[in-house]
C-alpha cells in the first residue's frame, strides 16, 4: 500500500467491533476532487441510496450480493461508478448451527491484511451529506467449518487498488473465480454483540468450555444476506 494511504489509515482510530450504521475506514476514488487519486475516509457501514428520502434505509445494505449488485436498484449506480476497498485484519461471523449462535473471528492464515471489495454512495439533502458503503459477498470455500462458506469478496494484494481506480479490469467472470486468501477462524466472546464495546480484548480467543454471557443474536449482522 502506498505510504500516504497507509499513513492516513494509521491516523484513524483502531476499531475492533464495527456494526451496521457505524463508521469504518475505506479507500475510494471521488471525482469531485477532479482526479482519480485514491483517498481514505470513514464511511457509514450500510449503503444509503442517493434517492432515499432519509439518511438511512429500511433495507439491509451492509452487504451486496456480487452477482446481483449490477442489476440492483440500490447498488447498480455504485457498481458502475463508485467502488471502494475496505482494508481489514479480519471480521466476525456467527456459527448459527449452534444454539445459541457462536461468534468467530476470521483472519488471513498468513497474517496479512485483507482487502474487501465494496460499493459506496453519497447521500445529500439540503446541507446534509452522508457517505456510506456496502461489502460485496460471494460463496467462499476458504471460510473454515462450521461457518457457512459465504463472505466478503477479497481482492488480490497486487491488484486491490484497481478495484476502485480501474473497475472494468475486474470482469464478473474473474470476480467469481479469482483465488481467495487462505483463512482461519477461532471462537470469540458473544460480547461482540454489544456495540458499546470496542477494544482489543474482543479478539481474544474464547474457551468453548468457559461461561459466556448469553446475548440475543437474533438480529446480528452477517455476511450472507442482503436486500435489493
């Protein structure tokens, strides 16, 4: 990653528990600046379409299904003009085959950063403005069992920036077949369900035999759902 982008990312606060409607770091290109340079910004997770009357949406837009996004009334415009990359060290995913559901943290097996493909939008009304994004998802057999093999579309390290700067370089056939990084997952505490908690202790492995606070996960964010 170019040094200016890396410095801009490091200047943002560390985040360990990002949920829907919360800010997250993204890299993007904005023609409003008159060039095609990559920038770093904090966007709200959960894309708000520009035609929405309010700065929120009733739809679940934290994710966008890769194959459906180009035809979606919510995601079609961003797919064609506003693509972004979400850098991360990993992400949480719930094992819903367990009762109650169990959260895991997924990361690259080699410890390197992950670059998820996303879409972004600018919502504006009068003097109000909101930048928001969605993460593209697709079946991914690299996700370890017992988790559902479905999650973010990760871009190759050598070409990740081209997703935002040179989108036609990524045809759908390539996106649906490109090699995904090897992943590993370990169980973490259900405390991640509390949006007020956001520190490094959430990444500590949870002992399967240890007591864990029962937390309702009925509306937990996940990576294999979207509405368009």
